[in-house]
C-alpha cells in the first residue's frame, strides 16, 4: 500500500509564505479588473502604481482529492482602490456545501460573507482569530489594515472554487470602504442583483458527485 506521506510545512510569518508547499500562485492588480467600485481609480492605480502583486497563496494539495484536505497561506498586501480596501476575488465552493477554516496569522482584515439568498455577514480576523466559513457561504477576504494580512486556510480537497456566482450578481452585496477615521465601513453595492429562488434551490440540491471540479 502506498500511503500518502505525512508532511509538515513551516509558516514564514514575515514573508507570508508556507515552506514545503506543493503550489504557489500570485494575483496581480490586473487580475481583479471589474471587482472594485471605482473603475477610474483602478485604472489610475494600474497605470501609475504598476501591475503589482496584491495577494499570493502558497498551498499544499493532496495527490487525491476525495475526503482529503487542502491547506495553505494567503498573504494580502495593504492598499485601497479609491476608498475600497484590497480584496480577494471571492468565491463559493464549487461543491457548495463544503466549509473552510481561516486562521489569522498577521495583520488585520475581515471575511466578507454572503449567503446564496443574500444575507451578509462580516467576521473580523486578527492574529490568532479562527474564522469558520460554513457550507454555502460566498466568501472574500479583505485587508483593512495598513500592513500585510496573512491567514492560514484549510478546506476539503474536493471543494473547488466557483467565481462566477459573484460576477452573475454584479459583485458581492456589500463593499468594505474606508470610514474616513482610519477604520472601515460596509456600504451597499448598488449594482448587486439578488439570485433567483431557482438558483438558490439548485445550489442546495447540488450533489458533489455531479459536480465537475
Ligand atoms: O480564491 P480567491 O477568492 O481569489 O481567494 C484566495 C483565497 O481563497 C482560497 O481559494 C482558499 O479558499 C485560497 O487560495 C486563498 O485563501
Ligand atoms: Fe474558499
């Protein structure tokens, strides 16, 4: 029998990376086109500040997916586009009933959550905060601090990510903006459109066996 080997991965807090990872990817500002409210500020930032890396992920993925776990580290740079804090693309798991755990390592930020039928929640995350993302919640990380925001994450290996659900509803329902006094506030996204009852029911009926990951 060829068992999957146990491993350990060292979290490098300063670099915001995990050593001994099996994968690494970076997202640049241009990868986030269309996600921010202020498109003029986005374009100005791209042309003046350059297409810099805004977040990166080092992760370990098991050789087989079913029943196993993926874990890794996300490092988000600090910054704003206009008044809106830097964010990740955000997604629902392709197998929507799969949950996720985030564990704050450094910096400050939050998890912006949205249920299929449009309820919203915010979970603030600092170092040592564990954030539980329950099944079915769309989730996006936001760096609300002035330093890098680093979190460890772990989720079922067969979960996958569906990014279209956010695009199809005109973005997430809430945006996280500077409040003018050094903090953050949530504001409504005017472009947001509710998902139909049929779309919500389809997500709830989904069977993992029928989903292509
Ligand atoms: O995949 P997104 O929405 O760009 O966000 C990146 C973060 O989410 C993950 O996909 C984990 O759910 C990690 O890659 C990282 O923590
Ligand atoms: Fe996720």
